[in-house]
C-alpha cells in the first residue's frame, strides 16, 4: 500500500499554493523528490497554521518560486535568490531552514510595498533601519505593525540603542571577520524563525535550533524579554494580515 506522504507531489504543492514555479535539480531522484514534496507540504501547512493565513500569503500572491536540489552552493543548506524571487533548498540539507528563507522572500516582497520611493530589489527590514522615520512608510495599519516588528528586533526596548540581538550579531561578525549576522534582513529572518518555533509546529523541516543550537548559545536568536516582545509584534502583524487575507477570499 502506498504511503500517504507520497500522495503529495510538487505539482500538488504548486497548485494548492499557487507558486510561480517549482524547479528540481537534475540529480534529484524520484524517491528524493517524493520525500521532499511530503516534507515541503507539511512545513508549508504548518507555516500557514502559524500565520493563520491562506495559501496566497505563503506564495506571496503567486510571485514566489521554489527550487529543490538545484543551484546549491558549498556549505549553504538553503538560500533565497532575490533576482529571481526563488526559495532554494539543497538536496541533502536545508531541513529546518524553510521559515528563515521564507521570511527573506517576504521581507523582499514588502521592500517597495511598505516604503515610499523604495527599490523593488530592496528588503523592508533594511529600508526601515536606514529610514525608520514614519513619514517614509506608506500609511497603512499593517505597515505600522510591521515597523513595530523591525523595531522590536533591531532596537533596544527604549528605542535609544541597538538590541541585544543586534549586539550579539555584531560580535559574531567581528569574530568571523565578515558582515552577515548583523545584516538587518538576517536578524529579522532569525527572529521570525524564533517566532515560528515557539508556536511548536510539527514540522522539523520548517524550523529548528532557535533555542539550543550553537547559534542560539551565541545570542544569535532573540531570547528572554526581547524574544517575548518580538513574538508579540509578529503575532499582532500576522494576525491582522491573516484576517485581512481570509476576508478577501471569503
């Protein structure tokens, strides 16, 4: 008898979520493809449940594409490709990275939708850090709530200094002599991971490691009071967004 997990295919996923396209690497076997499809589907269903939003948010209104086992880079389990708006997971890695990469895609999608005069190639989080003044933000209750998310992630509770997460991320960059962890888009993606994992989704393909990993021990994920504030800010934002999108479809 065929396992239920293999009743899900990438064709099913594309149709359900309206992804722009789904590409497979040439070395992905049929068994790997079917197993990945089941993992993707479970993770995306969990993400939809966490966000309390319909499929059109997950595919960013049909603008997001997926790749599996294609175009990988050494040492990189998953990545988001801004130029083509594609979320890409490596064939034998990437489990637990989907929430992080999805938020990159969302952050990119919102870059020119949240801000006046922003480039379509920009990330909303980076735009906010560069121009946090509310006059630069397109007036809308959702944009105000998303700005609150960025503020809770990047600034101290009084707004007068950088956050603990920001400072730990800068320390990590100094230690490794690079500029990666303290990029606003990376800090926000890790904060989103934490929000998702705290909702206790069943899929380990979606997210893992925001509490007990080496990165978490180094302070590269929010913790304590800041984590609680970030989670509440994301809940406020995605709660309102989900209700608006569900109403749109009703």
